[in-house]
C-alpha cells in the first residue's frame, strides 16, 4: 500500500508539473498574439484618413514617381511576395547593399530602414524617391508627376489643397532636389512649396501602409483557441507545437523576438558572415543614427505635425555607442517563411540555413568586441531544428485584403478597410 501511495503521489506531482508547464507555455503564447492595431503616429495628421490611404495606395504602385518611370514602391515590396522582393538585396534603378524587408506590420516599428535612419513611415517613404539606387527622381519631378495626372492631381488637391505651379520650369526646374544646382537656383518660397507637397506624398503612403498588417496565422488561431478555453492543438502541426516549446525555452529566441511582432524593435550585431567578403562591412545603426539626426524629415522636425510628441522626441533621446556599429534592426518573425533571403544582406537563402547558422555560429566574423555576447550555439539535433522551422512557418499569416494588394483602378473610389 505504501508503494501504491508513493506512486500515486509521484503521478500527481508529474501531472501538476505538466499542467504548470502547459500554463506557462499558454501564457507565453498569449503574450505573442494577436497583433494589435499599430500605434498612433501624431506626426502625420493624415495617418488615419481613408482618403489619404486611397491616394497613398495609388502612389505605392505608381512607377511615375521614379526617374525612368519603371520603379515603384511595389518593386521592392511586392504584394505577391509578402511585400518583400525575394532578392538578396534591393534592386531599383541600381543594385543596393541591403535586403528589402517586408512592410507588413511596418507601422509597428519604432525605426524604419534596417539601419534605423528614419523614425516615421512617411519619412521612410520619401527616401527611395530621391535615392539614385532606388527610384532616382527628385521631389520637384515627383510633384510635377502628380500635377500632370488628372486623377492624381484631383485626389491630391481634395486632401491637401492646391499644388505649386510646377509647369513653370523657370521657377521649378527639372531634376531639382537638395544638393543639386537646379534646387539652389530656386527661390526659398518655391523650395518650401515643393517640399511641403512632397511631404504630403509620404504621409499619404504611410496612411496606406498602415493598413498592411500581418494576417492571422495558424499560431494566432491556436492562441485564440486557448483564449476560448478549447486549446485546439490541431490548429498547428505537432512539429510546430514542439518548435514553439523550443522557441519559448531552450532556443532563447525570446531574447530578441518577443511581443506580438516577434521583435524587440531594436538593433543587434550578430557578427554574421558577409555575403561578399571583399566588400566593406556595413555600418548599420552606427551610421543610421547619424543619418537620422541629420534627416530633413525627422519626426521632431519642421515637417512633423507633432514635433514635440513623445514619438518625435524618441530619436533625440536615443543613446548610440560603439556597440551599435554593424548592428541592424531585429526583423519581425511574422511571415518569415515567405520573406527570404534572410539577414540584412540576404546572406542566407532559406530558413534552414538561418537555423543552421544559429545552431553552430559557424562563419561568424567579429569585427569588434561589441558583437552580441548572449548569442550562443543552439547545438540542437536535426529533428529539433526541423521542429523550430515548423513553428516559424506557422507564423505565416493570411494576406491583406485583395483590394489592398493591387493598384487601384483608374476610377476606383472604394476605400481600403481600416485596420485601426
């Protein structure tokens, strides 16, 4: 009888421990789902405007904003590729050096671009238009493109008021943008008028991009079942369930990938092997912060609708040290299975390659002593790596509504459904 009683106690303790472990895992899961609406952006008075989102959607797919008329925002953020581009590094008018991140959920990020050189979506949207590697145009020609298109002009003026008289090439010369002689020859008031209109384009694009949120995934559906009290384990594969256990436990992924966006939204140097060993190392956040503080369109600048807001003051309060040299923003893991190649320079083609790197850290190149010291080899078995990959694949969400994934019809007036 004593032996039976002891066995009963052992079984009861084991069941209790199993239940406690499941409760902890469920609590962890609920901290990761669902994705809430993106945070507000007081620096953009049009961020929540359905009309601005409609106009911004038109701009997003419009190659007329580029110098040669053949590159748009959707070139590097293709809706059929989860709003990434499937390439190692971005390719616009020329080949860049950085991988194109998905913009699904971009409105949740504190810092934009992988090096954090922008602090708002509207500021980020303006950069590629005047970047010679990307769209290669000028703000004056971008505004002229709007003015020369009946539909774009009508939608712009309904939102923001009259455009500058850009048909007057003496006042508004071709290719005029800061740093070029054409721009310096313009009057101060004309420069201000063009820049004001240009900023409005970025703010409309942000209004559209805020609607591009990560959709519900198998993981989210499982978490919803926990909330409903059913915990329907069939909503994820057994491998994905095991992989989540590893993700939340021994893999240590939560050090950098936590919260509903599966990201700490900050910057890390993983001492990744370079894609091109002969190329100069990329400075990442080390240079990105300096670019941010010099940026014409910073959140606390004159083009912000709320330069004194908490969001606007974030960049001024950031502290950047030597450890940020070579660091890049932690990506969201949502839709990660759809957004390869991976890492800031597309070093790895597949998720399996990414996990193989984390498993051994083979190929790390430590350029200075500030590289992440918390990163240790996983030393997982092949089966464990496969389970972890299965979980990452379970984070692939439903795509945005079809109307948000296509260029608007020329006479379209249907408003995108708000995600707010």
